[in-house]
C-alpha cells in the first residue's frame, strides 16, 4: 500500500493533467468523426447540425481565452488566498488525490445545481444546454462566465486543507470525465456502473427539455449524489435535447450571449426592486408579475 | 417548504462528507506517525536529483556558523544516514525545534562514510542548503533555513 501514500510532486500532477486533457481533446475529434458518419447514415446530417458543431468549438475558443488568460490569474490568486485558512494538513499522494476527486465531484454537483437554479448563473450555463443536438462537440460548448462559479464551490476544499493545485487537478479531471459522456452512440452501460457513475445515458437526461428530465442528473463523475439528494431521473422516453425555449440559431454570438440578453430583458421587465432581485437570483422558470398588477409575490413553486 | 427542508438536509450532509473526507485525507500521510504529535515542528528535507540507489545519503545539520564551516560530524546538532534512492528522497528531522539551521549532505555511494575527493575535486554528489549551484559554497547566513520543508539538490561533478 506504500505507493498510495508516496508523496506526489505537484509538477508531475500538473503534467499528467495537461497530458490527459490534450489527449481527450484530440481523441474527441476522432470520435466526432464517427458520430458524423452515424448522423450521415441515419440521414440526420444537415447544415444546421454542422453549423452547430463548428459554433461549439468557437464558444470553446472564447472560453479558453477568457479562462486561461483573464480568469486564470484571478483563479490561482483566489485559491492561494484561501489556502492560508487550511483546517487540515493534507499531503499530496494517490490516496488523498483520490479523496479530493470525490469531494471535488460533490462540489461540482452543487455548483452545477446552482447554475441551473439561480438565473444569473444560468445565464452562462444555458450556453452549454442550448444545442438541440447531443454529440461530443457539445461537451466543449461553454458560456463566457462558466469559469467563474467553480471558484466559489471549490474554495471549501482548499479551506479544508487540500493543495490548490490538487483541487484544480481534481476539478479538471471531473470536467474531462464528462467530455466523453456527450454522445448518443453509447447506450446503457452495465447496471452497477449506471448505479454509481454518471454515464452517457444519465447525461442525455440532463440535456433533455422533456418536463420530467428538467433539472435532473447534475452529477459529474458520480451519479450517487443525485440519487442521495433527490435529483435523479432515469432515461426512459426519448430525450428532446436543448432548451425549453430554443434559441433556433447557430450564430456563435447569439449562442454565447443569449443567456445574458434574456436575463437583462427579464430584469428590465420586472417591476420593483424585489422582482428585479428575484429575476436575478430566482430560478430560470420564474416570471415576473405583469406590471401594474397588485400581486407582489408570485405563488410558491 | 418540503423542498427547502430537503435542500437544507442535502447541504448539511454534503458538508459532513467534505469534513470527513478532509479529515481522512489528513491521516493518509507517508509519515503520519511523526506528524500527528506536532504538525509544524521539525525540519523536512526534500533531497532531489539523486542519481542512483547506491550507498547512503549522509546529512549533517548545524546550528552555528563555526560548526557549519568545519563540516565536522561531532559538532552537528543532527545527523542522519538514509539509504539512497534515485530521484527525490524525503528526510525528516522531527525533533529539531528552533533554528536557524544549515544543512550539508553528500551521497556516500561507496559506503565508506567519507566524502571522497581527489585533489579537492569531489567524486561523490553533495548538496548544501541555500546553495544556488554546484560551485556555490554559502556561508551560514546564506545557508540558514528555518523549520518546515526545505529542498536540497544533489550535485555530481564527476559525471
Ligand atoms: Zn447542466
């Protein structure tokens, strides 16, 4: 068991992270080729789908630029700031990195649930959900502010005592795992696996606009969080991908900013400070009462 | 209402999982026994760039300038010999309490407990705390380290 407790130098961890990340990205292109052939065989291949696919990578490029150049510095600064409050002294070895990945996945569950249930966060995460298709290129479809929310939800791990770089590593592993879930090619996996882990089937449900699939299956690597916290739904009827209110566009500018224009419109439309706040912090489906009506509080959900 | 309670319970459970996980991780350490008693005490050396597994790494820790200058084992406040291992080796001096300390070490590949030299030219690897390169011979002031983790690189001039 010695190998589990042997200290891992952080540069080694970071190198591994880059290596995995790069290879998954390269292989995802090969996989996209397979999916495009499948679309062609099923006669589902059309210009809209191709435009959507290209736009996915354009949003990804924007996301990379914002994240690694602008946010990256702030990210690390924030993480090292929280490190001074570390409660436990945690060494970096295989065992503790494994624990960190499980906890980062739990943090991701809450971050993800937050981005679905709080309108201002949904304004950016809606980008990822706005494709009416489901293939591996959708995995790289990110909104402009998608890199902001993880900071708040992973900071507790650093306060708990994990090294900031280990937390970042765990975050990226959780994210990378999910890349390979974005596909229709893989059906259902063996039952024990479907019970514990997030799978393409569970994640198809997450991307569904069907009423019973809304706000379900937030998990990253593990689906047990959804089972524990009551947000699990099984894939049964065919999934209709995309938003309840579709954007009907493959224009990358529309894709990137539709969440914020919708949020802005809702806030502008909401009468009074209280409704404006609720438009920002309430759930996406909440609609402000009509102007001039006397109803101040919308009925409870 | 019910959904609010459910959310609250879920969040509480999550915080317990986080706390339990972090606590469990804090016990999973390669030198847990030594660290449990006093987390911040002691000097830990990360000895890097060891070229092979032969012989031993011999470490001397000094707490004053004259003793450090003499490099005499009898004047050292702490001494350790550890089986060499290629790459990086962690060496703990858990009982060192104050400081500053200066550390000098060499890789005794032939196991004769001597730092072998020919005409003042070292045949075995060596390292000094605070040294910026193989030819740097820092004085006590520059070599001084306090408690915590210190990285010392081993230099070999004969390869
Ligand atoms: Zn989502």
